[in-house]
C-alpha cells in the first residue's frame, strides 16, 4: 500500500517533467546548424551590461572600507602606544612619579589632566611629554592644588 501511494504521488511530477521536455525547442549546437536555422528562430544577442564595472566598483568600495577600518585600528594602537610611552616618561621623572596624571592621545595630540603640587610640576610634565617621540601637540590641563 505504501508503494502505491509513493508511485501515485510521483506520477504527476513525472508527467509535468515530460511535458516540459517535449515542448522545449531543440537549439543548434554549433554555428553551422545555427546558420541553417530559419531567421524567425534566431534571437538577438542581448547587450552586455555593466556587471563587470559594477562588480569592480563594489570590490573597490569594499577595499576602501577595509583600508579605512585598518587605518582606524592602526591609529588606536598608535594612540595607546603613545599614551603608554608618555606615562612611562612621566613615571621615570623623579619630580613627577608620585603624581596621578591622566594621559589621553589622539593622532599624536596628547592631553594631560589631573592635579599637581606646584607650577614647576605642571611645566615639567608638559616638557617631559613634549620630549616623547611621536608627540605632536600637548594640551596641558593640569591644575595646581590649592594650598591649605
């Protein structure tokens, strides 16, 4: 009984496939046969669209996106490395090593934030920072603690 149900279920599919195959026109396989075909059966070639240039543009845009992302990642690593070098230089200075100074870097621009004991420490921190390789500009936002 199971076998008969499967056969009956597949019969319509087989019939549709055969009908499609029968109605299909046979196309010439080589140019000599195409030349002998009636003109009414020949179709006009379709013009080539800009698929190649569209694909090339898409690949180029994707490459630009990757390059931009890579550059930003590289900048972030460079900024972190510069921040670390500035912090190490400040910690190596005897007059500054006990201070808590926040250091932020962005594309070679370093910002110092925090409190120092006196104006000499503020000036010294800025000079030490400017001496670190890779530092372009320094914004010194250090404040001198109020005496009292």
